[in-house]
C-alpha cells in the first residue's frame, strides 16, 4: 500500500467505483492502488489478460477489485468492459484513462516496429475509453482523468507527443460537452518520476528513463506518489472546481540543462 498523506481521509472514496484503463503497470497501477487504499472498488482494464489478473490480485489486498481484458483501440471492447464493471459493482463513478504506447527514435526513423501506431493507443484509445464509460458516468460528481505528458517538447517521440497534445484538446472538448451533466473531465501531465513507465511493455531503450531523470536537479526524484495525488485530488470533492484542465505534475520542468538536445544530436549522428 502507498503511504497516505494526511490530507486524504482513509475512506474518501468509500462506496465509489473507479475504472482504470491501463491499471496494470506504472502510474496507472499506482493510481488504482491509491484509490483502493482510500476505500474505492477498482476495475482495471488492459489488452493483456494475464497482467489484468495480476493487478486484480494486487488490488484485492486492500479492497474490492475486478478487471477485464479489453483493447482500448476497440470501442466495442471497451463498452463490454464498462458493462462488466457495472455488473460487478453496480456503477462507475470515476474513470482514469492511462494506457500508453511509447517508443524513442528520431522522427525520420520512427516507426511502430510492432505493427502498432502510438496515436492509435494513446489518442484513439483515450477517446474510446471516455466514450465507452460516458453513459455510466452521466451523473453529478462523476469524474474522468486522462493521462497526458508534461514533456511534449522533447525530441525523439513525435508520435507519442502528438497523441498527447490531442489528449489535452480532447479533455477540454469533453469537459465542455459533458460538464452540464455533472461529469468533469481533466488530465494530468506527468514529468519523469520513479514510476514513469505507463505502457504495457518494458522500456525499449534501457537508458531512456535514466536520461530523463538526469535532467532534474532532484535527479529524478519526482515521485510517482505526487502524480497519484494529483489524480486523486481532481476526482475528490476538493477538485470540484476543475474541469477541462491539464495539470503538469513535473517539479523540475523549468530547469533543464539542455542535455535532451545533446541526446538528440547523438542519435542523429550515430
């Protein structure tokens, strides 16, 4: 269990059901854990059924949890997963769209390499998660949190960052469309942290995370808990005044030393 800060009451989300797409690893799994620790019932989805089962076993140690295998690129698959969540727990009160696909290469050499295209999983996937869960969320107090990124200016991830910029725009549009029904839609944009990896796969480049954290004066100690707390806050009564916002959770963003550009030059001249 994640240590709870004093400002979150232990039963803050008691009686609530939280659906976390991508809640099998990284930031999304930590978000799911925090909601579970705060009394919520959890339902996690991912295209990898074995990892869904592992996450459900993990979450069940602190509260009710279930899950379903669903590919977020498939709207009907996500609708079926939402229906399963409602059948299991009777409702959906909060949804977190967090699964992502990330790779690293200069744009002229960037390709999926696995028959997958980053924007399909990131942007189309977020669209499908939100659209699928919307009918179950149409009530005052409901909340959606999408996961974006604070570092859309970094080189070598054009696909992923274009998709994340689209997620920011989608978040604003959905907030305007659904806000009158009481459904708030926000996003958090994490920087580098100890739980940065939020995809279904291991890091493609083993040095990728080390380079990112090395740009920080705190040397990468932007803890995953800080990002988790931001998601919890946005879904809590204290976050009721936020709608259509994308909040950067990146305490060292403004103090880069230019090393990203050195890494890019090294890649281009290799």
